[in-house]
C-alpha cells in the first residue's frame, strides 16, 4: 500500500466515509503482536489465511459470492 493510499484511507476514516471494518488500514488492529511477527517473517501466509476464512464462510474467493460450504470444501485443498 502506498503512502497516498494510506492517507486516503485515513482521511476517509476520519470523515466517516468508510466503516472501520472495511478499511484496510485497520485490518490488523486487533491482531496479537506475535501473529504480526509471524506474518512479517513468513511463518504465516496471510493470503492463505484470508482464503481459508472465505471458504469457512462459504464464499467464492474471486467474487465473494455465496457458493455454500460443500463447494468450498474442494477449494480448501489448494
């Protein structure tokens, strides 16, 4: 994320134009320090974790559309 994007999201947050839960600058606000360190060091793949969360919600990873849990079971093997 560029500094320009960060500034945009900070401004949008302060003006109430974007909800905190939709604002990428707050994505790791409640994440424990040790988990952040594991992500930075490569011990945890944050993209794979996000993919797994979409599957756990029964959502397609490309569109976010509901596809159901039975269909996502085949994707989890990726």
